């Protein structure tokens, strides 16, 4: 996590993102906020929670990677669904 982000937000904070997107980086899920995007605290989680397991570090199911690769290689277009 970005150190700047760490100083502003703490575990248990409920955040609202605008202009954010997710991607797969080195096999993990990554959340990025664009240049014009924003992230603000809108509350605090009041129940017991656990930071583990870190879902960003979990291996993706094989089917997820396969579907993503099929979409990228599809001659029908970037956002087409794979045929069954």
C-alpha cells in the first residue's frame, strides 16, 4: 500500500472511491485511483473483522485467467464474451 495512503486511512475505515479501477498485477488484485479520481473516508467498520487472508495476494482461480485471456484474443472485439 502507498505510504501516503497508509497515513491517511487506517484498517477498518470505510472508503468511497471515484475514478478507480482494478487490475491484475503480478498475479494479485490491485486497486488504482486515476489522476482525477478520489478516495474519501465515509465511515468506520463497527464489527470485528480480520485483515487476513489478504484477497489481493490470493491466487486467482484458473477459470478467471482463462476467460480474461480469451477476451483479449477475441477477433470480435475487446469487450466480447468468450463463446461457450
